[in-house]
C-alpha cells in the first residue's frame, strides 16, 4: 500500500495500493475491483480487500523495486510500501468487530492470498469505514523510496 503524509497506509478506494476496497463505481475506467455492492448498496461476506500472508506472495508489480530483497522479481513503483497486520496463522478470523479475514483455498505452496471482507452484510460506506479504522493496526515492513 501507499503511505500517506503521516507515514500511515493511504486510505482510498481508487487503486489496489490503497487501504480500501475498489468497487465498480470507484474504478470506472477499470474492470479491476475487490467487492461489488448489490442494488441496495450493501456488500456481503465472501469478497473484499486483497491481502497476502507473506511478502513473497505479493504481486511483483505492487512491491517497490527497493524491496527486491524481500520479493524476488519486485518491479513496483516506489510510492508503494509493504505493510503487515497482526501475527500468527493466516486463517479465517475476525479483524476487529466488523471485518473478517477469509483466506483462499491453499495452493501447492500453502495459502498465498486472502481477503479482508465484511463480517456480515453492511452498507458499502460502513465497510470502507471499517477498513479505514484499521489504519493504525498496520505495521510498516518496508517504506518505498520517494
């Protein structure tokens, strides 16, 4: 994720490198989104903001070149930083009172991806707010060179 002027994860929903979930409405020029609200503006458990359990599983285009010692093939922009939330196993669990981590099924090398989604059906703005409320919980692993 990018970092803001205070050195914390940048909150937003326009690109994958912000703390928030992209929707079809927020990424009108792209078909890349994390969650789709229903006709009533609700979002449901089962999808959300993408996360990885380890740096080695992050997409290389999101990892800054200066972090190539952490992720082989890193080729991302230096505005990106690498963040970590929590310690322990990467398994289905609550992320605060309104969110839930849902890992994808394991691949050959183990679980490589998951999503932080709503713990229950809620309005999109409530979900984005719940993600933003985690801002202080993210720890900086590597700061991109700006």
